[in-house]
C-alpha cells in the first residue's frame, strides 16, 4: 500500500475532472438516509482533503486519516485557507487510532482498493467497527473487477498540462486481481540554472518522478465476507451515484455497512 509522494504536488491538477460537489451530495444523501445528519464523521484515505472539506461544509465535524504526509500537508493548507476546523491524522488505515467513536466512517476515490491483502481489509473493517457508535454507518466505494479488467486493462494513459504532465502505464494481473499503476510525472521547475539530472521537456526544464501503485479488485461477495468476519452488518451496495444494484458492468460500487457490536 504505497503512499502518494511526488504525485501529491500535482494530484489536484490531474483530478480536476472529478465532480467532487456531485459526489459529496450523493454521499451526504446516503449518510442522511441512514440517519447521520450531523456529528463526528471520519474519512479514511482523505488525500488532499477535497471531500473532507465538502462534508465539513455540509455540517459534519470531520476527522480525516491518510498515510501520505505530502497529501495531508496540502489538505491542511486548504482547510486553513477556508478557516475549517478539521482534524487531520497521519495514520495507516490498517492501524488507525481515535480517541473515541464517531457516527460514521466514509472512504471514497477507491481508497479501499489500495488494501491488497484480504486479511488487511478485514482488519480495516474491524477497526471501523470498533470506532463506530452503536449502529454507526460505514460508507465506502470500490472500483470493480469489470473496471480494472475491461475499462483500464493494459493501457497507457497520458496527459499534458502547462506545468505538469504524466504517463500512466496500467497493468492488470487477472489471476491475482491486482492492478498496477506505473506513473511517470513531469513537473516544471522555474530554475535559472539546470541542475544535473533535470529533464528538458518541450523546451522547458522538467523534473521527472516515478511512482508505482497497486490496487486490488474485490467482488461484492468477497467484501461481504470480510465485513462479516469483522463483525459488521452489510446493509446495501449500489452502482455508484445511483440507488440501483451493482451490475455486471458497474465500474464503481458504493457499499453501506453498520456497526454490529464490539
């Protein structure tokens, strides 16, 4: 489970196509549907804090966990700029600790897919169950096997922006149901002198960074099994941003579970 490092600096630039406002409205509607109108909410895998701040603006008292120090630095700066009182914690979701319980736990943008070991996934679910209020709600999304196999597959994706670019080589290992992302990131540096090792890209000096990330595809039945092992109650699963059941061609699924005793 790799933390974002170099990519943190340009994450928001390349994710500007994500409709966070619409995603937050959907997530808030699910929280309210399952009885969480306000109070303490924990976000696991918060990244640069885009969803955290939207949930805070929606009236929730937010705690946010991520294992990337670089991502959290950006998240804290944005919350400070907007005068939001959000507690950010540098922790691994497989071993996170809180001082008390929360009304709900949420995790979006396929953060749970980064848990590539089923035993680790079960441990995350156990911790969530432990830190939820009695009957508290856990809402998270996951990329599906269909998306990794049929949509992403063994593809190369590239994007060029004014100040940064990336090349994303994608590999899906069907037997292990593991997806590998190899990221080459180019970030422009406005230095007067060219340091050793600096790349020249399109006539401009760019620094090149490489990162490798792994995600695992879980079937809905596998997720239900780990929730049950962790002592949680499975409630529902939806094709993302709908109230329709997860289908054979769903690319992202939202899963709702409840605390069911410690």
